[in-house]
C-alpha cells in the first residue's frame, strides 16, 4: 500500500470529493495564492476553477458565508488558517452553525466542514498553537473529528463531505508531514467509530491527535517490560464511540485518557467522567488524565517542551497505574 | 434602470400584507398579555412598509435573512400565519416544532432563512446565500434585513466587504428605527445615515423614507435588479420607526410620548398607503373595511389553530440536534 502524508491525504480527499459532488467548494484566506499556509488546497483552483474563493481576513465573514451557503444547498469547506482564529467567528460557529437545524425545527441540513489547523508547531507561541476541541464538543450540534493518521484523515474527511451536519475538522499541524499507508481505492471512515490502534490486556490509553502516536510509542516501550497497553483512538469526539472505549476498559480495568488540550476542562476530562460513570465497577484504579499544562503556549523552546505531554509521561503514568 | 410602478393588484397585495403584519403583531401582544404567547416578543409594528416593499420583488426561490424583530419579514415573504402563531405558542405545529419561538421563525420553503436572536447574525447567512446563488448561476438574490444597531457589529463590515468584492447578489437593507434596543442611535453612532457607510465598501448606498411603501418598493426594486443582473450589492437604508418599543412590555423611558405619537399619527405607513390607494381609486372604503376584516379573521383562525395544537412531546427534545440520533 502506498505511503502518503496526512497533508496529501486531506488534499486527495478534497480533490476526490469535489470531482464527485459539484456542490462542494472551498473558501478561506490565501487558499489560492498559497494553498493555505500548509498548502492543503494547492491545485484546486486549476482543477476546479470557480469553486475556490480566496477571502479577506474575515473569519466571521468566512464562517457566516459558509453557513449561509450551506443553508442554500452548497457544501462549503472553509479553512480557518489557525484554529486560534476561530475565536473571531465563534458567534457564527456556536449561535448559527451549531443551532440552525435544531432551532428551526429540522428544516435544514448544515453541511459545513471547517478545517482547523491545530496544536503547536514551529514555535509560534500562544495565539497560533492551541487545541480547542473541548470548546467545540461542548456545543450541541457540532461534530468534532480529530484524525491521528493519514489514513484516518482521508477517510474522515470523505465522510465529513458526505454528511448533513457541521464538522469541526481538527488537523494537527505537526502531523501534516507524518506518512502512513493509504489505499488507492475508495474508502470512508464513518463518524462515531473508534479505532483500536494496538491491542493490549493490562491498561488502556484513550488518545486523540498527536497523542495517539505517543501512546503507541509508550506501548512499545512498556511491552518490553511485559506490560501490554491497548491504544484506543476515538477519531471523532462527537459523535463518540463509547462502546469501543468502554469495552477496552472492561478488558484492561485501567485507563489513561490523553490529549494535547490544556488539562482543565479538556476532552480528557469529559472522557474520564464518562468512563468513571459508566465503567466504575470495571476499574481497578482511578482514571488518569495526561494532558497539556494549564498555560498559554510559551514561545521559548525550553518552555514549550514542558507544556505538551510526552510518550515518557504516558509510560510513567501506565507504570504507576499497573503497579 | 427605472423600476416599473407596481400594478393595482400588487399594491393591494402589499397593503394586505402590511395589515396582516400589523394585526398579527397586535394579536401576538394581546396573547402575550394573556400569558399564551411565551417568551420575548419584538413586534414589527410601524416598520411594515420596509419588509413588504422589499419582499414584493422577491420570489419564493429568493432568500431573506431576518432579525430578532422577524415576524414582519416572515409575513412579507409569504410565511403561513397559522404556523407562525403556533410557534409563538410553543406548539408542535409551529414552524420550528416549538423549538424556536418568536426569535427563530424560519420557512425555508419560501426562502425565509430565519429570524435571528443575534444582532447582525443575518449578515453571514445572507452573504452565503448570495454566494450559493452566484456559484450556481441561478439568478437568485438574497436580502439581509438588519437594524441600525447591527451596523455597529463586526459582521456588518466583514460580510458587506465580502459581498462587495465578490459582487454577490445580495441587498443589505437597514431598518433604521433610531434605537438599538433602548439606546438612541445618535448616542452610539456619529454617522447616523447608515447608507453613507456603503462608500467604504465601494457599493451604492441609498436612503429612503421607510414609512413610504412605494418609495421602499422603488429603491428595493432597483437594488434587487442590480443584484440579480450581477452588478453586486446595494446598501438600502430605510428610515423607519418602531411604534411599540424594543420588546413587548418595554416601558420606553428612553423616548417621549410626544415623539411616539408624532410618528403614529402622522407617519404611519399603512395609513399612508391606504390613503394613496383610495386617492388613486384603487381601493374603496368598503373594500378597505372588508380587507381588514378578512385579515383579522385569518389571524383569529391562526390563534385557534395555535391554541388547539399540541405541545411538543418529550421525545422531540433530542431530535434535530443532528440529522441522526446521537447517543
């Protein structure tokens, strides 16, 4: 199977779906000039002329326009250059996009995909490095996808572009260049279907985004000590495949939840609560969270490296859990 | 391009819709006083000429976005008053199955993309509707109704700029009633003619007497025609006045009784259009009375429909959050 980067996987998904469905179009800042800062939309303008709009720096305008067009039969894919900038469009996300189906009594579909480059990369400090998944999972009406591999990114993007509901598509910038096997033939990954990335019997790590790779690395290390860790990647936080997560906890009886969001009120807090509520009898130890420090992202590399959880942190947490 | 004067039939239709709005709103206020219409209520009384004068040019396939003061836009665009009243009563037969209420009535079948509880919430939706029309080359247009208060929010700027630079088929219609909630426009905005702001975006700005249905009709007709033929947006400012305050129950301490009386007695758009129709021999006194009685009867029928409709059942609570049921 050919190996491609997550960047190419998302690029390919957009090209394939735009060829399949002529209502799909793209809008965002610099999406033609540069293909966006991460060159995801390169080549679209040449292949699909008229179906990509380079916008002013107007995030509220971008999201509002995307939503309006979706109410009128189009399928917009809006790139928000950095997820940090979605703060400038939160009314459009929270009060309009998330709510119009419900508050209008189901009169309309809202097929909007917001592509949201997220997380730290290249030392760009507090306003370009955030992970805001929990803001979105907190809002009924939004779907939240967090691919961790090229394969998942392509399959989830294709499902996003075939659905009827808004999608916050979290793209971790550091993963764009990670390569993974992606089949040439057509496939999709349904929302709400977790993936067990590694089987294990002694502990479960529920991980999203870049923490999936770190969890697999930790599992490799721990395996050499005879500790077998199961790694579960929800892939979408909303809808959430609780059954797969709970089944893993029932099997291993010990669980760590981990993501790169700041710890307080993050997705790991929600997952930990769910597991504690639903799987209490299966647990041999308290649910443990491994997440980012509760600080804005500092600039200096000596400080930045202290913020995000590492594979070693997971190794230590699992050891403590099984001892 | 001069706008063709409305036919007698069109004028009677506009006049009827204006009465439908006026009497619907009066009935909604009465039902609110009786505790039957629930929640916040912002009536369109006084501003009827704007919504009706603009929507008179639109087809069901054209789009409008609205505001928290949205009932008038719904009726002007052709929404059904029975389903509107049922929504105000919180019943399952309402436009939103009782999940929206006064501030969220929508009728997608006639291109009414929803009242909106967020001031300036309609700018993005209308601009996007215009973009959809342009991408499809469908010839549809979108109209964004907004108040003078909304001109001070960011989405006004971002979306009018987008609409202008892409020459989208959108008309931005300001209903300048002089007050943003309970604050006079002059206290919060140095430039009180919103139409002049159009020059900042390189689009035409037009100001019109919003109490003159014919003037609104003419100005909107030209703007809509320009939008439809690809010339891009126009900002149409209609100077108008809300007769009954920001919301039902508003004590209106921010304005004088004299000011209100002056508008209601001497500048009521319905009275003005009625007088014109009679002067032109288009409508007799008897016909006018019959027309108003018919509208009043229709509204009482809407109340009966609403009152006899069931409330939503508990199983509705989790429906429509997504297109599918979520665990």
